[in-house]
């Protein structure tokens, strides 16, 4: 698992670097030195995106010393793919410094008959039992970006983030209402870059990740990892507004005491951006 995680991070970082270095280099052929790109003159930027990821959601919860089984919220309990909205806000006090806030409400609900027997939070759910499932996996992201390389047609920077991923899953059935709830701040570090392939079209990519070291995980009685990558293109109508199309992936794994979860979302999104 450790090798798989490291390989995924390396592959994502390589793709990010290739995607960003090429447009920055090619843009220099047509742009006068020092002329700001169309989408780079702002102090406040707000974006709204509509994301349709494929969810892969597995949770387990123990109670009263009874270990829980891995419950797949999609195949076992009928949660379906849906369109999500994400709000992104960037405050840019100076050219190389940005403060970022992202709000991604992720909420699912489903009604289904249990397809296979499992134990969740000390209760045994047998085949055919009707269950109403509510899952709230909302994520907040607070970050700082420093662009250590900045040119008129592109930049490369480092990201320092704190992500709050809320995990609230409730199973309501004739045998009772059971739930698992986990939330913790997750610090991540990453890389971000942007390049302009033509004067008003840019490609942006970012990768951020975090993994709790094994020795620290033993002390905290828990472990986890977080991998987030985002690649998108922006067509700027003018300096104040643009349209975006991209692909996003969020991959979270956690274990706390005897509760655990694997949350994965990947898919395309589109949206709009305004600047001031």
C-alpha cells in the first residue's frame, strides 16, 4: 500500500510538471516580456464548479468491542453518483502570495434493501433489511500558496493546506439508527503551476498529499492518507471572467481506533470564475 501511494504521487507530480512547463515555454514565444496574462490581474477570485465524480465509499465501525465489517455504501446500500458543487475563493494580496478557501459539500442519501449481511456499529444487518443511508462527507480547505517562480505567462508554486473532511454516516433501519462520525484537520503539502498556451487560455495543475507516518500513527491510535489532484483549463473572456473545464480526484483513507474508511471521488467538472 505504501509503494502504491508513493507511485501515484510521483506519477501525478510528473504529469503536473509536464503539463505546466510546456505551455509556459511556448507562451514565451509570442508574449512581450512582463506583460501580465489576461487572467492574472486580480486580487480576489471566486469560482463555482459543478463536479460529477464516481464515488467509491467504504466505511467500517465497531461498538462494544464488536469489530465492524467493511460496508460499501455504493454496492451494499445503493448510494448513486450525483452532481456536486464546489466554491473556491482566492485572496491575492501580492503577486506571489495567495490565500485559498475551498468549500465542497458532499452529501448522499439512499434507500435500499441490504444485499449482503454485515456488521456496522455493533449491529448485524441481514439480507433484505430496508435501510435509509445518509452520508455527509463535506470538505473544507484552507491554504496558502507561494509562487516561487512567477513569469508573465506562467508560474510554479508550493501549497500548504489544512483540509477538514467530515465523515458522518447514518444507517436508519427497523433495528435502530446507527452512525459513525470522524472529523480531523489534515495538513497537506503540494505543488501548483499554471501556463498559458495562448493569450487567454491557461492550463493549471495541482497535486497535494499527506500521510501519517507509521510511528506517529501508533502513538495516535490511528492512521490516514490524503491525495488530491486537480487539472483544468481556463478560457478567459476578459480579465474579469472565464470558464473552466477540468478533472479532479480526491482519495482519502483513515483509521481511528477501530473505525476506518476509504473515500475516493474522481471525475470531470466544469464551472465559471470571476475576478476583481
